[in-house]
């Protein structure tokens, strides 16, 4: 029987308190009963410490518990496994806390690199126009990139090119997939770090209420969209999902706060007043960067 995670949490608190006082008494709640069962299994005599209602902890009892943990190659009390990766937990001992560990993708994102950054040609594998890599955000040197381009849809991300005239002023943009249940957490950390650089953050995604809202939530400074003339001709009421209606209120407030000559006003008017939108995969015409604020 492994030491249950909630029992470890309770014992860690007891260990902290024992640094200030000789004994700590805890009522017979679930984690304490788990602890009692674990002690019985490992032949730790609780003797007079245990009653029908409480368990009294002291330094000698915790020393016995740590001796058992050490002999089983399990992390001693005071070392929390919560939030650590499986690899980091392995360094602490053989015990693994899957429910509280850091996800293997918690700090990872998908990025798109230009051809010159691709690995050497592999016989039998065609050289792609761009290389997609799964990277840890801690390995990225943000100062090397002129702008962050956040791509909403995975299929568009795989096909995304930075050759558009709208992006010509950005010499080495960092092109990143927005993320989903697998990569969303990593991107959120990246966006937070990028915001501190005060450099351009471009959102490339659907022209709809959700897309613009996601751009605002991620801290983007610009939207990458077709020019308003093309979009007015090609946006459709068929791409105005009913489930996005509740988010319109926020965008209407954003529209009302924009200066009268702000270029985003025409886009939001097309989206909110004329109730027309378009998926990223259907974009065409000349692309432009439109400021969000």
C-alpha cells in the first residue's frame, strides 16, 4: 500500500507544526485513517498515540514513517510531489502522483520554423516548406523573434506561411499553434511571457465572435485578416454560430470604446451588425494586420 497523497499532504503539515511544538493531535478523519492503515501495514506501532477519535503525532512517529519511506525508496515527508513532472518525481523516489503531476505538455508548444532551420535531408523523406516542432517554451529565446503569430486552427497552422506582405516587417516571427487540450496550457504560459516583451502579438484565426474574443483573451495586439473590402464581399451569415451569441456583448462594448477612425470598427460592424463571419480556412484576397486596441 502506497502512502496516499492526501495522507502525505496532511503529514507534511504535521511535520511543519512539529518544528514549533512537541506534539500535534489530529481527529480521525479520512486521511488520518488512511495513515493508521498504512502504519499497521508497515508494522509501525501507534500504541497510546491512537484513540477512537484522534491520533497524536510526535517527532519519533514521523522518524519511523520516514524510515519506512526511505527503505521503500519513496520521497520523505516534506517533499511534495505535486506539480512535478513524472521525471522529477522519479528523482524523488519510486512513488508517482499522477493526479497532481505536471502534464508532460504543460510547457510545450507547437512552432513552425522556416526551411533553413529544418534538420538535414533524410533519404526518402521530402523536405517540407516549413518544419513543425514540439518544443519546451523554456528553450525559446524570445528576444530572437520580432513578433508572435498565434494560429487558431491546427490545419491552418500546418499550412501557415509568413510570406504575406502584411507580415513583411517582421523578419523572424515566432509562429505558434494556439493550442487545444494538449498544447493550450503551454501557449498560455508563452503568451504571458511574450506580453512582457511589449512586442507585436498577431492572432491569425477565424473571423467570428469566438476568434476575436480568443485574440483579446490571449493578449494579442493585432488580427491577421483579409482586407475589409474582400471580407465584406465574402463573409457569410452561415458562419455565425448560435452558440457564440452570448460572447457578442463583450465585443459590442469593445466596439463602443474604439476611436471613430479605428480600422477595427469596420470589421466588428460587419461581424456584429451585419452578422457575417468566415472561417480562417476560407480566407483570400490581400491580408492585413488590424490593431485590436
